[in-house]
C-alpha cells in the first residue's frame, strides 16, 4: 500500500533533513581527512551510503511494525546502546540521504523519486531523536550547543553513589587509563578503523568543579560482525560502559559524532571516580561489571585489558589476510549497518539483512578506486559542489555562508504531481566476499543463537518502560518528588547494584 503524502509530513521531514544537512557539514569541515593506511575508507564509505539507500527503508518498516521509533527512543534513553547519537541518531539517516545524493549526482534518480522511502526513513529518525533526547528537549547534540545529556537524573544518582574514587597513580586509576587506551585501539580496528564502536556522552554536572563523561564501547566480541567470530571469546560482555568523573575539566563540546573537547585538555590525571557497566537489549538498564569494590574493579579491568590486547593481535592477523575487496566490503557493512541494533531491540534481526552488499550496490564497485572515491566524497560533503546541491544565489547556508546544501530536500510538487517513483522496492538480495558468520551472539543471557536472541528480545520489557513509569519524565519528577511513586521510580530506574547484577 502506498504511503499517503501529506503537506505536514513534508514540512516536518524537510525541516529535519535541513538540520541534519547543516550538522553533517559542520561535522565534516571541522574534522581531518577520512583516510586510513589499512582500509580503503573512501570507497567503503561511498558504497555504504548506497547500501543504506537501497536497504534501510525496508529494514525500518519491519522494525516499526513491531516497535515504533519513539518507543525505541524511550528504550535507549535509559542506558547505553549502540543505538546512540553517532550511529542511529545522526549516522543512519545521514548515510541514507548521502546515498540518495550520490544517485542524484549521477542522474540516476530525481529528488522526487523514492519519496515514500525518504519520508519513512526521515520520519522514523525524527521520532526516534525526539524520544531519545526527551530529557534535554533537543533533537540533536548540535541543536543543544553540542551537549549529549540523554540520561535521566535517577541513573546519574546511581552513578554518583556507585562509582569508585581514584587518585592519580593508584591501581584503579592505572587500570582505567590502560583499559580505555586498549578499548579505543581495539574498537577502532574491529570497526574497520572508524569511530562507530565508540561513543561518548555528557557532560553532566557532578558538583565541586567535577563533570561526568560516559564512555561506551560496543561490539567487542562474537556478535553481528562475522570477522569477530573466535575473537575475544573469553570477554563476557559485548558492550562496556565506563562512566568517568573528572575534576577541574570542562567538557565544552560533545558533538553528534560523539567527539569531545575539553578545557583544559583531557588529562587522565584529573580522573576522580570511575565505574564499569554493561547493557544490551536483554538487560534492565545498566548492569554493573566488577563493581563490588575498587580492588575488584581494578582486577576486572586488568583482566579485560589482557583479553583485548590478545584480541587486537588476533584481529590484525585475520585482517592481514583480507583482499582489498574484503576490506571494502567489511567497512561498507560496518557503516551501512549502523541501525542494526534497532532490529535487535525489536527482535527482528536477520544477518542477511544487515551484512550483505545489495546487488544494486555491487554494480558500482568498479568505480571505487581510491582517487575517484576520495575526490567524489570531498566534492559531496566538503565542497558540496554538485549541481543539485546548489540553492538560489541569494541564500547563505548556516556554516558556510554559501548557496549550497549537502542534502537535497523533498520537492513539495509530489503533492500535486504523480511523476515520481515511490520506492526502490522491498526485495533485499546481495552478498559479500567475507566469510559468513558461524558463531553465536554474546549477550547478557550468555552466548545464544539469533533465533533465541530475537525470541528473548521480543518478550522482554524493561521495568521503566512499563506504562506505569514510561511517561514519568523529569518535569513530572520535579512536581512529585517524595511521593511513593517517585520513590519507586528512582529505586527501579537507577543502575543495578552489584548484589542485584546477573552472574
């Protein structure tokens, strides 16, 4: 059945699209070049955009049929998931729309084509962002002045009570600094030398000239990525969250790529308190990891660092055997699968949906040598000089003052003119040159197959997502603090303590 095209939908979608375009341009021009000495990054990025364009509408419609976008936003606002600012809130719609921009630049589609797909993807993304950012009331970090404060007060209260204090040079401080370095190096490699496996959020005011930064690391062992089969198998958690309290440090920026800037510069000597947790689609919020006391936490961090050091070497050895095409396929699939954890939350995940390059994308591979991909990407997201990116000569874009926009809007003429192709279709066929996944999925319920994972996800509702609590927001708490219901909400809505954590 065709989607009804309404004027209000186009107004809302074009507004979201334009804000996303401005934000993406700002992120691109304030960063260094996107290159790697190992992976052909520019070719794989461009192919990922095309893969998103052809596949994402179908993927999101299936997810939406089970769990609406705003409910997913409510879920992931309560803990750290790979459904976050860099992956789902910014990356998923941006990659899709850049794929659309590529096809327009080649003259293969017009801005009115695939209009139903574009509206569905943008509408899903808009509603997710509104729910995800409900506590701060903004739709993106950029709109909030580059702040990322989605966690509720009750969760931060839990961190305040549970984190262990450290001093520069003590055992826990040293273990924290070393684990963070190892995690960053490993997650970067596991994600084909891109930032998608790392997330930062905050800052949160912890008083006494202290601020909290929440650092997350995702897809660390056997899970969705087939190249992690047999890697880091003794690591019991696929995701780790490390909240860190810094003294005498002002995090003046946490942007939609989850990058941060601090004044003075980030200095590990200023770490004042730390903790470690895990979360996934089967946990009731954050579950503590090694949090019984400071010594246990330090020992756990040291042990995980040993595992990940070995895993990094193992992964280097595996990737060293890859062909150029395998590297391109892996990188493209990392990028185009940024929305995959929506499917895990809804219990609709299929490996073939997210880890194949669509047959329509495969046709463009011969174009993607390093030089063409580098220059094409720079033209599209840096110079934004393609003809369809031009606006009228009197306009001035937000960050460039030029009459150029990175992402083209949806023409309102579709309301009165039916000369357009409504969709790219819903048939997903494709392949990759990578070895197929063969192992289980690492979850808080143990290592299980994907059918069991989907079954458990479909049957699980976090306590705070119950209708009794779901709409008790920060504004309600302000007027109802001290009531039995508010006390109940705060008791069940903070991170579990170590005694409550699953073993």
